[in-house]
């Protein structure tokens, strides 16, 4: 009895998702880029939508967003994330250069380990969020497709100055590799079958090179769903064969942007352009944990004076998670205190397929962010009760 109304609500969420994404990142159809897996998606019944300049699958025929979401939580799903920007930073001074632009303590990051970080601007705002991996002779960087052009312009601007002053570092875009994400509790078993060995020693946020079905890949144990999983950078020519091999496992199904969005929100993870932007600081966003102790003390990254001040004095606003009563609260819904004073806005909101409750993420004035605080969200001119709750909404299952 619960499934039919929930499916209706999730379908509505999908329409809102499409409208929001295409309005922000829409590109005329004739100019859309295609990943190497595009034809494979179409052959498998994908509904393709414009996203970040690419034609990307939002869902697949015969498997709605709700079903795909729950399948990922219970089994394993394969996502095409080849639109993401993959780059490689080389040179003997690569660490000192990148530490000028991001908040992570790269110098202390062990070989083969990854870290979530953010690029900041002079005002401490977030230009983009990124995942970096420390390799023997380079730093592997993955950042958002929608921010690719501005990220590259930002990096090259500062790189030119760095090189002019004698620094040795080079940035190369990895254009000949696809990127896929295998996510879910049965992801490890499916990937081990192709690797021909146990991956028990590959822990969360670590990566290594390995052969999968004879194809040399870079695999990190990470993802964007809150589940155990892997992100696989693979030569473009091997992407379709790898996808077919993974889908030969009955536990693995294809999944698109729709399920990826609802999964990441349940996991309390931010979507750039919605929950993060250049006016948002890492501390406001609840990402202070990405700033290493040495970086807190020494600074040295763009806007570090503002970030360190926010760490010391507290930010003016904070990102929160909400359970919302009544109708779902969507992006830009206003948040009020119990005296009906406007104190913030929702940045992401959906009916949670896993919890069967309406969840939302947003920003409120400092002081209203404490767990258990009752607030109100205005939805279609009606005030609805909303409670501040701890994120992630769904307990993570990262393999540590």
C-alpha cells in the first residue's frame, strides 16, 4: 500500500530533478557531447537528458528511479560518470602548487589514498568540490563536469603564475579514459569476479591500478551514494566491454542521474550548483573536516583567512538536514523559525525512497542548526513543520 503513493511522489521528484538540472546546465541538443557509452545507454533503453553539456541517462526503460534507487541500496548499480573532468597533475612541485588552490593537506596524504576537497576563491567561496588521489608520480583529480571549463581556467591561471616564478608543475586533461561508478553492497563481489582476486585490502578512499578483464584501469573505492563502491577510470575503448562484463552479474543493473541524485541526498552529500557555490564557504557547508590540521594552522590556500576566521568564530549560516512533514520541500523553498522569521532556504529536497519520509538539505542562520530544532518550511504558501536532523539521513556503508 505504501509503494504506489511513494512511486508517484518519486516520479514527481524526477520531473523536478529534470527541470532543475536542465535549466542550470542545459545545452542545445546539437551541441551536446556524448560519452563513449552513449550508444550503449540508448541500446539499453535509457532516457537521455541534457546535463552539464552532455547527453546523459536519467533512468532506464522498465526500471524507474525508485526501483533503481532501492536496487542500488540492496544490490549494485553501474553509473556512467564519464562526463566528469579527469586530470593529472605532474611535476616535482605539484603538491605545493595544488595546495594553493584546495584546502586538503596533500603533503600528508599517503600514497594511494584519496581525499575529498574543495577549490576556493579569494573570498573563501567554493569554486568546485573535487576528489584527489595521491599517486607515485602524479596527483589524479576528478571534478564536476558542470564546472570543467571554469576549473581549468582557474587552475591554468594560477599555474601560469606558479611556473613564471620557477615552479615545476603541469596539468593534463585525461581525455582518452571513461569513468564509471559501481555502487552498492554487492559491488565488491561483482568487481572481484573481473579482477580475479579479493579486494578486501582496498579500503574506502584508497585506489590502485589493476587489470579488469585484461584491461588496465585505475580503481578507487569511493562513490556518491553512501554505499560501498568503486569508481573506475578505464581506457575509452574498454568502457563498453567492461560495462557488459559487469552487467553479466545478475546483481548489477544500469542506473542514471535520477537515482544518483536521490542516493547522494540520502547520503548527505552536496551537489555543486545546488548545495555548494562560490558564495558558500567550506565551514558554512559543513566541510571543515576536509581541512587538514596543518592547513588550519598555516593557511596558504585562496581565501584561507576567511575560512580560518569561520573556523574560529563560526560562520553566519550553516548547512543542515531536515525531515519535513507534509509535502516535499524543493530547492529554494524558504525556511522559517517558529516565529515565522525567514532564516534560510532549501537547496535540495526529495521524498526519500529508503526512509519513506521527506528529506531536505539547506542553509539557515547560525544558531538554528542544532540537531532536534523544530523549524518551518514554506511549501506552496503553507508552513510545514520540519525538524533538524543529523546527516547522512541513511547510515553510510563505506568499506573501512
